[in-house]
């Protein structure tokens, strides 16, 4: 491993150089810039494969390497070395980001073919890949924060990419701003967490903070400080991973081009919060209260996203709600401790493949239907888009958790871990296990609804002037690779516990505890409710005629269409009070500060006018003034002497 460790900086270097050339090179790079973007991402994938293959050949104890580059910051008692941490956790993310990212780059070459700003789009994609790799390879929370902010900036640029020249340009710009602002709220949590780490340990390096949290360092972290740090990190994760209550930005972020949705909002950026939680596992284990809050947030988001997904007719927004729900599964698992860490990352990995495939498949459908996103205007497309239909079908079966497809191996592990008993809190296994099973049932309903509203139905619902057809090979070959991953990746990594064993050097060995229900009962129950949910959706959206206009629906349906009123709640609880405070500050600034400063020069001018009169220029006036002064001094002296004699 040491003979190739020098390649590690190039993981970030290749896409960063690509972004610099594409964004600074101007129109001179328009003709070939998109291929440079693909090459930069592919080069990082090759380097990642070389490092990964060498790491697999090492014994588990030697698979974690901190590669020091140089001292980045030295201020007072804070010393931060710039370095990369290569271990099974970070390298898993490296392979996901670079491999899936490269497929999305290839897809984008055709998808963005007629866009006049395609070169700039690929520059932003490369910038995002470089920032995401910085985030997962960082050996300190401070360098992680640099990557954290980098992906926030890149996502803002990509979500608002179509901010001119389209009827929806203004909405796209607003969506980008909304995502940026809500992520900044979460970022304050990460900043506060680093401040607490430095006050408790004197460092923000993983090598110092995590052992201190586990009680292995010279300076330990008290339970109260660990709880505060854990909650601050959770706030950061909620913003980046669209978890309750900072989830409102994700649906609007679908305004960006579909490859952006696949790369950022399915496979990579939204999983950064899960990475942060798992990487910070020792801190959460030292803070049971924070750990419980992580599980609660994951469970609430899991159901929230699933319910919203049942009522969305926009294919991309339905997939966005699905992403929110699946990240909720991962967050729930991350809060379960060592029993859930490996399955959180396992589901993250399989989800990256099948959800990227579903998003790119949605892009293929939109490309065939003239950028139409309303599933009520689809139907019967399986005959016209056979490759998209098959590959999205594999993703559909994977996200449902049907064996032997990928989602079964990872999601089933999370559900079993949720049913694990917790000492002193017997209710937890039943509550969170039941939530996980219920989420699986709702997932089966809304994903089956999406699949058959798009490809099934008794008749097409699109107009005669539309002629759906498959895109170019550059669009469907990435779908094929992602479809294969959706079908087989889970079995390859799940059989025999291969993936959990791979992550053990980072997440630790999970002690085996029997769930409160036998494992066969959990698996059978989950599959039964999944099949029931899918059959209900099949009957409603494949057997029966789908109305071209959405029916009014129940109260819950109408609420789900409006994202369970999350925007209304944010406006009432946050935006309007903030505007009220801003108006008060504005009034205070205008009536107190501005007027106060305007009175000051008037007062100075008045005093100047008064004292100016004393400077007449006449000798007799000055003599009179001096005589008056002597008289005052004499009177004061007489009074002082008189009072002293009286005493």
C-alpha cells in the first residue's frame, strides 16, 4: 500500500484540475470540455481502483492509513495538518462517487448535448466530485468542512444551472437559493461541533477526537460535551442529507438537470450526513441521548418522505421523496450503534446504484417525452423505451427489497438491526422496528405507482404528436451498468457478511444480539407487507384506468401533495418571525441609529456656535473674562476656607 499511497492526492487533484480548466478556459474549451470532464472523473476512478485493490490485499489491521501532506494551519494551540485518511469507509465512498459519477458524466454528454453551456455544466460536475472526495478523504473535521462547503457551493450552482432562458428560470434560481440557505443552517451545527471539540480536546483531527470520545485518549470527552457535539453534528447532517426538520429543500432541488439529481441528490451529496454520523460513531456511542435523537430523526424522515412520495405526480419529485425516505433508513441505522453502522453504509452503497439508475431512467423518459415530468401524461412506455423499462424495473425491485436484488440485502439488515433490543428501553425495538417495516410497505406502494404510471397502464396518456424513443447509447449504457449493480451488487457484498467484515476496522465489531422477533419472521413479515403494498398500487395504477387529472383525494393525500405543509410550517415558524425581527432592526436602525448620528453633528455645531461667540477678538472682552475668572476663584476659595474654619 505504501508504494501507491502517493497517488491518493490525485483522487481529488484530477477533477479539481478538470474543473479549473473548464471554468477558467472559457469558450476555447467548448468543443472538447465535456470529454475532459468525463476523463477527469474516470481518472479518479482508476486511481481509486488501484488504491482499493491494494487495500483489499492488506490485513484488516493495516487498512487504515493517514497520509500527511503538510501543516495547513497553526494558530495558538490549534495545529491542523492537511492529510487524507484512507480506510475501508472512505474508500467505499471514493469508489461510489467516482464510478457512479463517471457513469453520470457519460450520460450527461448526450443529455446536455444541445445546451450552449454544456462545458460550464461539466466544470461544475468536476468541482462537485472534487469537493465530495475531499469530504470523505479528510483526516480532520476542519478539512471535512472544506469539502462540506464545496459540495454545498457546487450543488447551488448545479441546481440553479438553468436560471436563464427558460420559463422556469426564476423558480430554478429560488430553488438553488433555498437549498443553499437551508444547508447553511446545518453548517452552523458543524462549526459549533468543531468549537466544542477544540475546547474539550484541543484538536479537530479524527486521530485525536474519536479516541478521546471512546475514552482511549489522554483527554476524554465528558458525556455532556459528547451529547452537545453529537447533536450539533446531527444538525449538520440534517441539512446536508435532507432530514427532518431541514428536508424542505430537496424536492425543489429537482429543478436542476436530471444528471444533477442523480449525482448529488441520489448517490453522493445527500449521503454526506450519513457518512458524518458513521465516521463520528464513537462520539454518538458516548452520548446515548444524541444517539436516540439520531434514530428518532431517521424514523420520522423515513415515514415523512414515504408519505410524500405516495402523492407526487412529478416523476423527479416522487424520486426525491423516495431519496429522503431511504436516507432516513440510513440515518436510523447510524443511530443504532455498531449494530447498524455497516448496514447504513451498505444501504447507502446499494441505494447509490439503484437510485442513480432510477433518476437517469427518469431523465431518459423525460428526454423521450419532451421534458414532460407529469406521470399522468405517461403510460405504456415499456414498448417504446425497452432498455429504460428493464433497467428502471431492476431499480424498482431493488428499492422494494425483493430478493435477491440489492436493496433486499441492505434494507433487510437495517430492519433486523432496528428490532434489536436495547437494555433498559424495551420499547425501542418494537417502535423503530415497526416503523422500518411500515416504511417498506409504503415504499412498495409509491415506487410501484411510479413504475406502472410510467411504463404500464391500459392505454397511453400522452398526445399524438409525441414520439417516445430511446436516447443515444451514451444515455442507455450507463443505465445498463447501474441496472446490473441494482440487481447483483447486494448479493455480491452481502452473502457471507463480506461488506460488514470489510468495514469492521472502522466501525468496530458488532456483538450479536437476537432481535425481539425471530429473523425469519421479520424477513417474512417485511416481504408480505411489501408485496401487499405493491399489489395495491398495481391494481390502482396498472389494472384500473389512471385519470389524466389527479382526483381531489383524501385529507392526507392533499397534505402529501403539499409536502405535508413543510413550507407553510417553515414560513410560519421561521421565515415570518425572521422578517418581523428584520423589520424591527430596520426601524431601530433608521429611527434610533441613523437619527442618533444625525443629532450628534447638530449638537457639536450648536456648542461650536456658543463657544465661538466667546472669541470676539476684543482685548476688553478677554480682560473682563479674566477678571470674572479671578472673581470666581476668589469666591470659591473664600467658601472653602470659611467652611473649614466652621468645622
